[in-house]
């Protein structure tokens, strides 16, 4: 009789274990995501965002709801919100830190926003975010404002970078000399814009000319260009 009861208990336990395994397998395989939609991300591709949030494993909607709500810290991302679209989908809204440029400092790239606040430190560089050269400062502190003497320079940088985006200009560096004259670096060409409160006309014209100096190495002088005077000179480097 005792053996029969023991066998019955073992049978019941095995049934329970098998049911638990089957339930776990059903949850694991039945709720693995087959579609993740991202909005708001430009620094990282969808694949990069998935890797940074979920690692190398395919996320699971049930497991994420139960255990995965601890948000990851991701460079250049202010926050992200995950909305589960049952049974196998996710909709992720990404809120990026708005950076307009970076300064090299002590081996790192210090990225700052339109107000001059240093929002991120990284060894990486990103497309559409130019290096800013020529600003004078004593030190840089993360989450603090760059002390450069004249905050108006941040407005100029914002105006420039917005125009770069508008005209799809691939500018890698922006240099401000001691008189606040602006020089742009596009591939192997230095573009001298001079000093102005509005660079829109010059940058529009620069876009029209871009194909003419593509692949060349030299300097493009646009300091004196206006709508009424097309005074533009290109000097090819003599060693090119």
C-alpha cells in the first residue's frame, strides 16, 4: 500500500513538473517578439537599440512585463518607453538627448546641447554631430554648462547644425577663430564662411556647389558671398 501511494505521489509530481515545463515552454516560445517598432531614435539603428535594451536574446513580452521593467542606461538616450502589443509585439518610444556638437577633452568627446550643457561623454562619434573647435574654456563638467565667455556662440552653432540638416551637408568640424569667423570642414575641403548673424544663404549656395568640389582637396572662400554678389573662390591644394 505504501509503495502504491509513493508511486501515485511520484506520478502526480511528474505530471505537475511536466505541466510546468510545458507552460514555461509555451510562454517562452509563444510570446517571443516577432515585431519591435521604434520611434524617435536617430543615434542608434533599430538593431542597435534592441541589442542595448535586450542584449543578444530575443525579448519575450510576458517575461519583459514581469521582470524586465528596469530601464537600461544608454548613452545619448534620455529615456525610452516600452509598450507591449500583445501577444508578440513591442512599440518603443525613444527620447534622445538633443546634442548639437562635441568638444574633444582629455581623450573623450564631450557632447553638448543647444544651451551649452554637457549632456554626454563618449569615445564614439556620430553622423550629423560635428566637432566644435576653437571655443575657449578652463574645464568641462558633465551635466554643467560650458563656460565659454559668450553664450551667443551656442545660438550660432544651433543655427549652423540645423542648416546642415536642412541642406544635408556632411560637416565633420566647425572651427571658430579668435574673431568668431567660421570655418567648416567637409571631407578634404575647408569652407571659410566668415562672421555673420545668419549663414543661411551661404549654406544654401554651398549645397548647390557641393558636387563641384567633391573629391577635391583645398579651400573654398565664401566670406564675401551674398545674394547679390557671388564672390566665391576655390583654391586647390598645390600638393593634391
